[in-house]
């Protein structure tokens, strides 16, 4: 009998994943990850993980499976939290969920599972795995979940073949309503529990408050760039080659305070990200103001009026060569080659037509249509049909 360790988070998805695996004849062990106990950044008197841990225990007891709690807070601090703060200080916006899956759940947690004699690690992600043979070798495919509204393959875009080999996704063929129905039929305590809205595996900690309690406030200017500014009217220059043209398209605009109008003040450019509307506390415009760029060196936020402001849009982004990641190593692009894919730059964004261009310096992702709020530090993921083939950190 194959042994599977399920990451029981205290939510309905991992609860049903454990139930399905037991029904399929696996020996199932429930393992809850305690990733945080720094009360200095909690935003309420509630213990952010205790309720989830108790629910996970109740589910394990109901299913009749062994249950353990592992404290990974030290590794989480080092691999996720410290990295996050460093990225925000440098004006980039990391995705903690993608990082947590790559660095914690399918690395540190997986190694603990293997030490317990596990053949596989299972999670409650809405995605699927398929295994094919390529040139006589086993190759694992990461496929989108069947529920289009809940597909979570994007959060696993940084996994490797080695990690996928030991991964199981039992609910990937189901929709969220079907998962809740199974939990209700089994009388699991998590059946009606709301999905977590906090930081990955921490619980009731919201990101803005989390950042503000660790990054020091620093007053700076909010400058509006009018959509009629000449910086958007400049004719496109001629280029020596395709790489130079793509680099031009991917480059941020060279804004300065001379380009715009001072609209107010903020408490730190590192608290804001491209496309953000909330938290600016600036009125007096017909349409809402959106962050179009942050300058953390000079502590300036540049904003534009309306969701269609030209400063929000670019059709090309760049990924450095050492930050290009292929799940399907057998499909990796050679230097000088290109391929057409479907891609997204954030979770739940509808897939967009794009072309990958590989050069020595890295990869350019050129979209057929301009994309709003392309953000440094986030991940671009590319697909062929329903298979996620690779990803990269946006530079």
C-alpha cells in the first residue's frame, strides 16, 4: 500500500483530498504546517493558525487517519517572509503563494513527508498531473484544474519534475461545489468553511497590514501623469534587431516629477504596487487614480487617472535567464528561438496569446494585446492548451 502525506490546512479542499485518497486505498497521514507565530504582525487578537490546526485535527479524527503538526516557522521566515520584505523594499511585488509552494510545501514539507516513509505528498490544489513518456523517459505534466473558476495551476508554476513526481492532486477533476458536497456528505467540520484570504499558510494576516508593521513609513510624493503627456506620444524608434525592439517595449517609462502634477503624499513607495487603486487617499478626479509606477529610490509614486490610462499598459515583459523556469525541460527554448503560447501574469487572469522569444540575456514575453499592470517580482506563466509548461519572474 502506497503511503501519502496530505498537507491538511484546515480548509475544505485538503480535507476532501485526504478523504478521496483514503477511498482510493492509500495509507494516508495528515500533516498540518505551523508556519507562523510572530504576534507582532497579526492584525487581531485571534490566533491565526490555532483554529485551522484544530479543524485539521477534527478532519483527521473523522477520517480515522494519523495526524501530526510540524513547525516550519523558521524555514518560512527565512525562505518566504525575509525574501518578501526585501523584494518590497526594492520596489518589486513577490507572490508569496507561488514561493510557498516551491520553497515550503513541495520542498521542506515534502522532505519531512519522505522521512515519514511517504511515497507521495498530496495537496488540495485545483490542478491535475499527468505522466507521459518522452524519449524513453517519464515526464510529468502540470495541467489546469477542471474547475475554470478555481484553477490553481498558476500557484504551482515554479515546481520541478522532481517535485511533481511525488505530488498528487486528488481534487483536480472536481469543481468547488462538488468538493463542498462531498465534505457535507461526509459531515466534515470544514464543509462550509470559507476559503482563506490571508497570507499563504499563515492565516488571518492581511498583506498591507503585514508590510506596514515591518517596513518603516517614509513620506513621499504622489505625482499624477496626465494621459495626454508627451511621453506617451513619442514615435517608436528604429531598431537594429528584434532583441533591441523587445527591450524597448519591455522597458519602464522614465518618469520624473517634471512630467506631472503633485496630487498628495504617501507613507512609503514600497507599500504600493502597479495597478493599485486603494490606499492612495487622493480625491478630486473624475475617475479613480491607479499606480502606474513606483520609484523606491526617490520614494515617488506615479499615478494615472482611470483604468485605461496608457501608463498602465505594456505588451512585452522580460525574464532574466536565471529566472526562466521550465517545468517541461524537454520543451525548453534554445537561444534565438521563439514559440507561441497562452500566458498569464496573475492568478485568475484569462489566458492571453503571447510569443516567447529566447535570447542569451533572458526571455521576452510579447503579448498580442497590451497587458495592464505588469509588475516586477510577479510571475508570468505560459501554457499550451491546458498544460502549464513554464514560468519566470518578471524583471
